[in-house]
C-alpha cells in the first residue's frame, strides 16, 4: 500500500487483531490510514476462551486481545459498536446503519461466522426473539446472558456435539448444573474424529456426570422440556445451541462479490473485486472455509505481508483443532476421516478404560492427519512431523502412539512446537522474559490456551540472570 491510502477493515475479531498487529509490524499502519469497524461494543477479544469464562477458570478481562489504547497508540482508528449496512464496490465505500459513508482504497472483510439455528420448533417466539430458556453461544454478550441465567437454573441441555458443544457442556457441568448433551450424528465430534474417538469422548463425559444422547435430534421445545425424536422429553431450565455456524457473507453477496460457502479469495486473499480482501471465518480459499483460528491468523499474516509489498502469497493452511475443557483433551491435525477414505493407512490405539484414543493417518510414510483424545503428550512431536512432512520408517507410526512419554517442556529442543494455534516453538518462548512478552511477541497462549502450562514451565526453567 502506498502512503496515505485508506484501508478499512469490517470486523474486529481474532483475524482482524492479527491483521492489525502485522500491519503495525510491517509499518503499514503508520504510512496508511487504517480504520477498523467492529459490530460489537467490546474491545477485540478471544472467542475461543468464552467457554473458560463460562466455566469460571478465566475472568472476562483475560479475553481482551488488544485494548482501544493500543490501537490508538498504533495510529489505527478502532470504531466499536459500528455496524456496516452495505458495501458499494463501484464507489469504494461502505455505508453504516446510521447513514454515514466510509470511503476506502482497500477493504478487508473479516465478518466471521453466524450461529445456525437447528430446526427445533419453539426455539423462536412469534416476535422473532429466542425463547427465554434458549441461549445461543457465539459471542461475549451470549456468554454474559448465559452466566446471568445460571443462578436460577438446575438443569441444562446442550444441542450440538462439536468442539464448542463439548466445551459448553463441561463448563455448565463444572458450574453444578445437571447437564445433558444432544447430538444428531452417530458420535460426538463427528466432523473431526471417527466413531472410536467419539465413543471415548462420550464415555469420558458420562464419567464426568453428563448424559449423552447421540444419533438423536431435538424436535420441539415445550413447557415440559426439550422433546427428542425418540419421543422422550428432557426436562430443562436452559437450552444452549452450539450446533454449528456458517460464514457471514451477506454483505459480500449483496455487493456482487463471488460467494460460495464463504467469500471466495485467491492467493493474495483478494475477492472477485481486486480492491476487496477477506480473511478468517467468512473467507473461502480453494474449497476450504475452515472456521478455525490458526488458518485465520495465517491468512491475516499473509495479507498484511502482501499489503506491505513483500510479494507474500497464501497457499492454504494446516488444520489444527484443539478442545479446551476441564477433563477433556482433544487435538486433531488435518482431516483424519477424509485422509483415511482417500487411501491413507490408519494406525490407531484405543483404550476406552483409560479414556484415550490415538490415530495417525499415514500416506507414503508421511503423517497426513492425526487425532488424539485423552492424552496429548505426543501431540507436539506428531505436529512437527505433520508440518514438515517427515518420512517415517515402517515402525515409527506405531512407536509414536505407544512410545515413551515426551520430555517435559523444560527439556524440549528449541525447535519443538509449543503452541499449535500460532506455530510457536520452545525456543521462541525461551527468548521471552515473561508471559506478557510471550503473548505480545509470539501470541502463544492467546488462542485455545492449551499451551499455557507448557509456556509457564518453559519460562520458569529459564536460567536466572546473574547481576
């Protein structure tokens, strides 16, 4: 971007935060006029950790990624509580709901995803609002409303057995509610793992006090409770909807941009209009609209580098999914089910009694996907092999699953990956003097938070400086 150009970003979520950080690092924010238009009134925050706030393990303040003062100090205009009504690509401007027109030279759509309502009768009242017992769980306001409803509730039903559903289920159970989980698929986490892993997760939840219904759909909310397609009714004070989301594309579609599942982008994250880019949950690169944080961050970094004139391109991202919930540990690399169906060789070990499942999918000696449930001690090493396409000997996949536990963080090599969300190595963490510096310079611990214990141990093991 040339000096004085106007860059407008629609959306103030995690992808936007990473984009602005990188624009600042490349010097683009100082020589251009960058404006961020955020629909929510809150400072940019970490959506992944909303379930931790619901659970009570994190205060709400811990979610903030960058406060408004940081944006002001970086020369970026952050406008919160600002909703965009329409986009005019011919005039190169966006209109806000209050009628204000904001012109741009380049625009970035980072509008995220919208929650989808399952086809359950009675969820929505005649006036269009959700029934008082029904709660979506997507943003900070949703989390606040649900927290406010907990004191008067004894029983809760969570609809949706994906990553978010499992997180919310555990959070409510930890809060002391009798919690039940309804999943229409044949097993939990069906988009990420196979039936054996799903069975291990269901068993773990039951051990933790949650009743799990799989292969069952909720059909109607009545005064008595939530009715299932089996004819059984679950008595409940709260119904929490976590059954998926879809890319927010209405703005792009109305403006005539190419939209399929998401807003279609090329290797420079450009849409069908070369002056408009898209990143994060709303974007579709190739056939993929991932909805995960690591790809969104990689897209933001690639776009910032491109806008800085480095010639950087985006060729796609690895898929890394982590579950952060008390008593449940899950990590998924790539798409294990698809990779297995495309001819990959599967190596897996399941121990339902111990509550563990480990699966590698190998093609030509290279790990192309993996799923770990219940024991993540080997996931760091497997992630390195996955990222680097390391060719393994015939005995090595099995050894990765049943071998000795990996070294504690203090003894890990500098090249070992610690944070899967941000791709941060042990050496990068050792180069920092505090947790605050780690977060500010590497962004480790600011994604799913699963790496936080290892990061703290690495920092504690750093040799003390001699006076």
